[in-house]
């Protein structure tokens, strides 16, 4: 049994189904990247509003990463964690070069993807049995945090995105899908 000490205690069987092990590996990779997104923003942005936003959400993402660290043993984590961290940092730093609106649109795009990703896992876990109730609760709480991040960023971004913003959103979404697919395997 794996037991997670947090505000959402989780006890998992040692013999997790392969699909769930792969999903949790992708969650760990994603939360590793999310921490770095906010670190990238903080490394580049001079906007006090953006920096306060990034510090606030970095605390949440750091907590999520600690949860995933407890759920996914080191030997079961993606061997490309270094890549997910680098990609996350670039995904935060690059839009920070273009200003607050670009940062907020990036977070909106990332968290829109993450919302759907967690929703798919929660649907699959709904049929997995009562031994996964605590895990469902933990992932649902993480999803709620991500939805809050998305909505906060969307509100701060203001007007609807133009062509460049929609293109960037598409790129972030495509990169996130590709990242999940690879992290599930490697």
C-alpha cells in the first residue's frame, strides 16, 4: 500500500492497473512542468501583478507536485522529467517576454487542457472501485485548483484572444497532448 500524507490522504493498492499507473506518471510529469511554468514566469516577468499571480499559483502547483511525488514512486516516474521541467519553464518564460496578457492566456490554455485531462481520469476512476475513492477525491481537488487557475487567468487576460493568442492556445494544447502521450510511456 502507498499512503499519502496530506490534506487528502490516499492509500493505493500496490498492484495498480497499468492504465492508472500510466495516468499517474503523466500527472507527475504535468505537475513537474507546472511548477516550472511559474518559475519561468518569475524569472522573466517584471510585472508585479504577474509575479504575485505566479507566486500564488506556484504554491498550489508545488503542493500538487508533492502529492504526485508521494503517489508515484521514483522508479515509476517519467524518465523524461527533466524535459517536462524544461518545457514548463519555457512555456512560462516565453510568454512573460510578451507581457501580462500573454502569460494569462498561456495559463488559461494550460489549465483548460489540465481540466480535461483530470476529468478523463476521474471518469475512469469512477468505475475503478471503492479502493480508489481517496485518489478520486485527491485528483478532484487538484482539478478544482486547476479550474481556479484557469478562471483567474482568463479574468485577468481580458478581451478575447486574437489570431496570435488562438494559435498559441492551439500550440500549448497540442504540446500538452503530446507530452501526456509520451509521459504515459516513458
